[in-house]
C-alpha cells in the first residue's frame, strides 16, 4: 500500500513537471499571438500586457450593450494583420513557402522511402558501405555546402527561381536513415508472401511497405515540412527577387534599419506559425510512434 502511494506521488510530480515545462515552452508562441492582437500603441507599453485588450474587454462590452466599442476593439486588434497583407507581399510569400514546402515534403517522402526500402530489404554488393557512406555526409556542416550549391544553381540558371530553393532540399539523408531503421522492423515474410502471390517489386513497395511505414512517413513529413518552412539562410542566398521570397525571408524585410514595427512583425510570425501547428496536430498520433519504432532494430 505504501509503495503504491509513493508511486502515485512520483507520477504526480512527473506530470506536474511536464505540464510546467510545456507551459514554459508555449510562452513564446503565446507572446507572438497576443502581441499581434494588441491595440495600436499598446505594443510599446511597459509593463507589457499579458492579455490583449480585445480578449479582456470584448465580452464585457458586448454584455453591457456597447457593441460599437466592442467592434472598435476587434478592428484595432486586426489592424496589424490588415496592414500586413495590404502593404507587403505577404500573400505571395505565404504561397511561395507553401508550394516549396509541400513539394519538398512530397519529393523527400517518395525518394527517401524508395532508397530506404532498397537499403533495408534488398541485397546488393556494397549495400552497407554505400549506406554508411551516405549517412557520413550528415556530419558535413550545411554552411560548408552553401557556396558549392550556389555555384551549381547558378550554372543551371536557377537563381531567383523556386527550383533553386526546392532541389537542394530533396537530398535529405536523414530521411533515408530514419525510414530504413523503421522498415527494418517490418517482417520480410510479408514480402515473400506478396512475391508468391505475384506482386511486383514496386507493388511490394507501394502496397505493403508504405502502408506499414505510415508512422515513420508521418514523422518524416512533419520534420521535412517544418525544416523547409523555416528555412532562411539558403533561400536568402538563392533568391533576391521579392516576388519569389519565402515567408522567413519576407518577414526579415519587415524590419526597418532604424525602426521595427513589432505588431506587424508578430502578425507575420503568427501567420507563419499556423501551417506548422496544423501539420503537427494532423500527424501527431503518428509522430511519437514513428520516432520510437524507428530505433528498435539496427
């Protein structure tokens, strides 16, 4: 009985620590959204308001019958968003990032899953050597490759085009490594049974391996989309035309040399955070499973 009580206390402490850590981790995201909803002139107020006025006063004003003042609060809270889409190319930047991120995610899932299937389930000379040689390229810092990559895209006349940002992202070695580790956990007997039933090699890959590897694919999709969406340095180097800026590069242009409109900047950051939140919430049930099952077998 005493042991059970101590165990419950220990679990309660663990949950309390995890909840506190989650709250602390979400504070920056909360600050971005609340700052973007501040009334004009309230962003620079000290001490800063933890709760935007539109949230704290809107409902009381509506209940008291002061509908016009409540509507004015909403207009003031959305002013930075209207200014963002009216004065900048925010819509174009958003679509550029969305197009590149979706294409990069789709391409990496297809290419890396085929490579991982070959390394995990196919026997060919030099398989292990080629795999670990490829994995060894992960030790090369990305900054070292910036100049060679720029020279390549320049020779291909891809500078200032979406292809200059998209194509280098398709060479994601980590995806091959992670999916290979995940596919090693899938029994090879399923492949043998499919071959007996007359399935082709591509049919085995498409109809058996991919459905069984959904948790790993979902995990890779989240990591790839997030990495591509947040990519800043390479798009900044490869693209100089404003109409092809990605969202992180476009947000950087909102910072004036001598003055920063924090409300406008936070509004852009809030818009940029929404797709990542949607992607993670859509695939979260596969995320932990994909990360844990991928390390069962080496």
